[in-house]
C-alpha cells in the first residue's frame, strides 16, 4: 500500500475497472447478496472494481424506458454503488462513477444519471457533480419508486447528474 496525505490507498496498478461480462453475473449476484445489497438483473449495466482478482465494488445502472426530466435526453438510474468497507475513502467510488459516465458517453452524447443516495452521502455525490432535484421532475417509474421509498420512511435524497455533449 502507498500513502497519500496519511491515508492508505491501494496501488493503482492493482485496481481494475470494467463493465461486467455475462460470465461474471453469478459472482456479482453472490457479492451483492453477501454485502446485503439489492440483487442485480441481467438487463442492468454493471460495472466492477477489482483489486487483483478480488471483486471489491459494483455500480449498477438501469436504463429508463421513460425519457428524462426534459423528455428528450436518455435517463439512467444509478441503482447501486457499493465499495467494500476496507477500500472506502480512497477515491475508488468516485473513479468508478467516472468510468460509468465515460461508458454511457460512448453510446449517448447527452444523458441524465439519477441517484437516490442516503442523506449522509450527499457531499460525496455533490463532489462528483450531482445536484439535488425534485422527484416530481423524474420519469414516472423513478418518481413512483422514490415516492414509495419516502412512504416507507427511507432516508433518500433525489439527485441527478446531467451530461450534455
């Protein structure tokens, strides 16, 4: 391990970021279950972080059938972002978010990426370019999902990142 500003970080040559290939699906499902995260679907866009061969993080993105908040830009839902506890606070999640955005940018010039983070993660998402938004501006499916979470006393925020050109 190296150290920057007194924090331990994993050596960058040992960290790899990839979009999941279909043969890793069951490994990802097991990883998510082991860490008490929502299960994945084969239709999700799944991005992985590995330290060597060990899976240490996952981002799940779900394309929305409805268009985005302005009805012309594709909308995606960042359904989950998880990094294992020992690897947190090292910039890995921020780097994974950048990889997700870069991947979406390859197939979509413009897009909106919606997230429902817990309130204690607001600063992390803001640091990564997300802004608070009203759930009433979301595509119908996401608006209903968010409202249901509020009704069930979930402590979620409604945030989005917009990428144009």
